[in-house]
C-alpha cells in the first residue's frame, strides 16, 4: 500500500495488532500493544507503537525491530506518540535495538511527546542516549535548507579545528598529546568541546567526508557513525548531494594534500 509518499507494509502477526494510515479503530485496551511499520521511499523505516509497553508486551516490539534489522533500512524511527505506558522492559527493548542497529552503522531515533513517556527517559538518563523528536513530522521532514545550514556550520567548525590542529603541530606537539577541539555536528547551538590526541584528529581528517562530534550528536538523516569511544564519535556523511559541501570545501583537498 502506498500513501503520501510512503510505502506501507502492515505486520499481520497475531502478536502485534497493526494498522496503516488514518484509522477509526478503537484505542488499544489496557495491556495491549499495537505496532505499525511503514517503509519510506527514501529507505527509512517508521515503527509506530500504541498502547502499553511492559514485560508482557515489550517482546513484541523486540520481534518487530529485529525484522526491521534484517532489512536494508539506513535509519529507524520509533514513534511512541501513542504509547501510554513504558517500564524498564520497554526501555530495555529500545536500548537493545539501538545497540543492534548501531553495530551495523544504522541509526535509531524516537518520537515522543507524552509527559509520562518522556519522564521515563529523563528519569533513567536515556534522554541523553536517544535523539528524541517531539513529533513524527519533525523527524520526517526533509527540508533541504536545513541540511545545507548544518553542512555550512560543520564545514566552518572543521576549518577552525583544522587551524587548531595546525597550531598544535607548529608548537611541536606530538601525536600523543591531547588537545581540545570543537564538536563538528550540524547543530548551530552546540557548544560541546572534545578532547582528542593529535593522531586521533588526523585519522578523522584523513577522510574528507568524516567529522568528529560529541557522542549522540549525529544526524541519522545525513550521516552514519563509523567509530566512537567514551570521548567522541566519528561520523561519515552519506554519499550524494549531502556530502558535496564537505568534499568540495575540504581544506586539505584545496591544498592538494592526499586524503
């Protein structure tokens, strides 16, 4: 079934009651979990959850996300707008799914707006682990001007970090010395500082489409995480139009240096 640019596939398993598109069906009963899967034209997948996610129902979400994991979806959006309750079992299912997708270089983001659901993430500190959008529209909207703005911001920060790195080399610092660099994510409001050894920074700069960012600052619409540790993450922009600003403005390419 296709609607509004989405290719929709409905999971008909008995464990998960599923619907697609606008519906007049009743709300889930207490203890019931309803799951809908939508495969978008751009390859992303939206898994919509409605009802209560607890010890009894969380395995249903795990099963659905495992099925998504076997697909080629580069990013997964789990919409919890219709979720009325979530406990540690539900949170654990999402954490496990995030780990599974990140192991294959893919992203999992959430949509949540209810105070009870958001409170569960805030109370457990998981709001800093997941990227949480306030609405599905916000998570889906592909505004070109937005990603161009992000690209310009991160390119300018990369140029600043490049100068910092060159200054460190000029001071005779070794590759093992650690210095402070600026997070190269696309968020103009970001003020995060990162501690990297010069050798670590140089390994990022060796690839023209890679940037060093604070953990969990990645944008799954534009990039994938290729490496991370307790101090920072390294992302690579997807090939195509989104990667052009990074490639064309790479200062080392302009100087004729090898990548």
